[in-house]
């Protein structure tokens, strides 16, 4: 397998993983009745941003510099998403008496406050962000999101490293 094909496959794999994660989140919401908290919604947005970056990278199939650019953008999105997921994991592990009170919904905050203030309020988290309604192998959804953001960030770096060895044959 050539490094050009490997880069494209890595980006396509990243896109498909992100698509599957957002699809599963929608399944949990609409079929299982698990309403997402504001931090969950921000994590979905980060996964969608990653999906778009990976898809464009797969379609473009860039050479060295372009691969590092796409992988850098994907890594930034993964770091932001991972930070949000990490914040939620931290909230979920607080002692009950230290969990912040539940706040207004994301839609209300975006309608009533400037965007920067609404995001600041969301990132502080609330009681609903600390609730754990689902676990798999001991991790909450936020815990699995954190693991996936780390894995996708590593995938992005590996995709760029594979492209790095590619030489132009013109």
C-alpha cells in the first residue's frame, strides 16, 4: 500500500468513526431517550468538525504539507473536543455536594446571551452535565468521548506521518 493510499484511508477511517459516533449519539437521544446536556452538544459539534476535516482530507488526498495542515486542524478539533469531554468527566466525578446546580438549556442561553457569554456558561457545566445515564466498561459517554478524541487526534498525526514519507514522482 502506498503512503498516498494510506493517508487517504486514515482520513476516511477518521471520517467514518466520527460519523458513527454522532450517529450513535443521535440513537441514544432519539431512541433511548437520553437528552444531551450542553457539554454533550459541544462534543457532537467537535466530532462533526473532525468529520468534515477528515472527509475533505480524504477527498483531497494531499501530499506532505497538505496532510500536515489537515492533520493539524483535526488535532486542534480533537484537543478542543477532548478538553470539553474532560471537563464533563471531571464534573461527573465531583462529590455530590460540589456539583453545580442545573442551569438553563443551551438553546435558551444562545437566545438570551451573547455567544461568548453563553459559551462561558456552558463550559462551566451544570448539574445535568454531571449526570451519568449510561456506562460501558465503566466509562460514561463523556469518558468514551474523551478516549475517542484522543484516538482521533493520534490518527490524524499518523495520517500526516504516513504522508510525510511520500515523494513527488513528477
